[in-house]
């Protein structure tokens, strides 16, 4: 009696005729099919990620203009976010927010000083131990860091031996940005550099070591690179081949350039207006040199994209380009710096290319630097509900086919001012408590340049409400829909009920943590 011809019985029929050629062929096909199915069931390798973090690069004043390769290879190949912001306009607290995905009031890094918790023992024992690279390492990512880390990193004796958790390869600058004559911590060992362009120029060194890392990586595991060049931070030392370009370039003269800050916080009311010609000449030269330094970063982006192409990893790699904060050159008669609550200091460039991101996108959803960590972890496959972050992934905004997500209508900007206990020799008439002073007695920061703002940006509102922690309890309010350069403080014209609502929202944001930062109404 013949056995069944389908299901398990069909297999039994075949085994009774093992010597038949057709049976052997069928066995071969079944074996191949099972092998194929097993391979199909294997999880695909997670996407690679590269984060390029410039230092003090503005976006509102044309900071991306000289970077044609970057705009083409990242921006035009993916998404450009035109409403990207830092939650604090200063290097160390901003970088700490990038690493943790948290507002400064939660990671507690307040400014660039050690007393402000910049790379302090408290930071190292606390927030740094839970920064996003630690999660990537658990996801079997190969991790690489090169460039400026935090302003106070390595400055204490023996501190260069400290390698933050989460990094396989560590090439961190000791202290603040330099282009020559600096010290690196290379996997915890001190490495001194001189003034040879070929050997020491920091932007190029970062590029070369990242390429070497890619050549020596394990193809079986994904990689994450964080590259933090010094450009365009002072001292604005361009590579030799770029020191004579942009000779006719000057800082933009439109918007709030050399406008008096008559209705603003006292720090904005003290600059000489109009600026003396010496200040204008100085800031024009700084603006030009900043552009020159960025050309080497542009070259680095080109090298990376070409390397990824040659190793066949470009299509599986997210490349994120951004900065820690913006910058000003002459706005409200302030010569050069950051630290202020205005758009020129809190807006940052942000471009991303990678799997699932359609090219040539211009995205208007507000995105913050505290969103970088959750976005990177989202890409890597980490369950974000297990991570303590204040930000949110913006993967849904740039790749809606991969994720669902919501946009935030408002967010917090906060800063704690720095000052010196003694009077600054450049500005004795203003007394103690100031810092970043110029010879014309223009000071860019002070202890009471401490503020918190609610920045509202949605389809119906484009506003900013800020409170200062000073003896005046000073408040600034701007309607950026009608006043994009923040020339007029309208606090005396706004309905008191609106001011009260903004104040209550600010109070909630200043004490928020995790989910509550994303769910405030």
C-alpha cells in the first residue's frame, strides 16, 4: 500500500528510495532551502554610525557655506534639519548633553570650569558612566573617539590615564581646542604633539586615525566613530594650503549686527555701540579664519565617505554632522563668542545621511542636541525605554518608513554664567564677577548671565521666553515670527496671562527628568 504523498508522509516516501537520482536531487534542494532559510533568519548586522562634532560652528551666520563637500555628501545625500538647537550654548555642558541625552540640570555640567563640573570626578563617576557609548559597546559596536572631548579633560595630573567607559579606541585632546602643540590621551597614555603640519595638524590627524581604524575593524561587527575636530574654534589655525583663501570674506552685516541691546539683559546693554573699527576688523578676521579651518573638516568628510565606499559600508552607515553650539560675530555689538540665549548661539547645523533616509530632505521639526544620544541608540537597536534620557529619537523624522514618532512643540535652553572673583584688568569699571572681556570693556559672560528659556516652535507659534537669575529678575520675550533677529524685547507688550503660562511651563521644564521632559503640556 502506497504511503501518503504530502506532508511528513512525502518525506517517508523519499527515504524508501534513497538510491533514485530524483530523490538525491530533491534532498540536495531541500538541504539548500534549509540553509537559505537559516541564513535569512539570522539578524542582519546593525548599521554603522559616525558622529562628526564641530566646535563652535554657527549655522545662522553662514557657518556651513565653505563646506561644499559636506553639504553635498551628507546634506544633499540625506536630511538637513533647519531647526536644530543646543540646549545650552557652551562647549562642555553641550558636549555632556550630547553624550548623555540629558539637560544640564540633570547631568549637572554647568559650564567649562572644573567647578562647573566639566570632566570632574562627579561627572566621571556619574553621568559619564552611563553615556551612550557604554550602550553601544554592549551592542557589540566597535567604538572609536578622536578629538576634543570636554574642556577640562586631562588637565589634572595623571588624568590622561582616564579613558571613559564605552570606548575601544581613545584619542582625546587634553583640554580645549588646539591645532598644534597639544597633548592627546591615546588609550590612557600621554602623547605630545608639536607644530609639524604633516604629523601634528589635529583635524588631519583625526581623519587619518579614523581611516586606520576602519581599515583594521572587524567586518563582523558594526562600528561607531565620534570625530571631534577643533574647527572652527579659536585659535583658528588653518592648514597651510588654506591660509590665503576667503580674503574678501567679512562677517555678515545684516540682522542684529552692531545693533544696540537697549532692552536686553544688562550684559547686552554694556557693549560700545557702534563698535569701534578695531573690533570690527578683529571679528572680520576671526570670521574669515574660522571658514579657513573648516576646509580641513570638509576634506575629512570627503575622505570618510570615500573610505566607506571603498570598504562597501557607505550604504549601511549613518553619518551625522553637527556642532556643540552656535557662535556670534558682532551681533548686538558683542565681538565674538557664544553663551547667549539668542538664535545665533543656540542654533546648530545638523545633517544626516544613512539607510532609510531619502536624499535632499529639508526637515523643519525642532531637534535638540539631547536627541543625538537616543537617536544613535535607536539606530543601534537599544530599547530606549531602558535608557535615562531627556531627549527623543529623531529617526522617525528623517526616516518615517523605519519609525513612528512625534514632534516637540517647545523645549528648554539653560545656561549658568561664568565669572572671575576679581576684577578683570580689561574692564575694571564693571567690577568682579565677569569673564571673557575684551580690551574695549566688552564682557561676554558673567556670574549672573544665568538664564533659562522656553523656546516654542510649532505651526502656530515661534517664540522665546527667558528668565535671568539676577537681582533684576530680568525677563526677555521674543516673537520670532515677526522679529527673527530678536531686536525687540516684547515682555511689556505681552498679555500677563501668557507670561504666567510661560513661567509655569519653564518651571516644569527646569525640574523635568526623562519622560517628564517629553510630556510637559
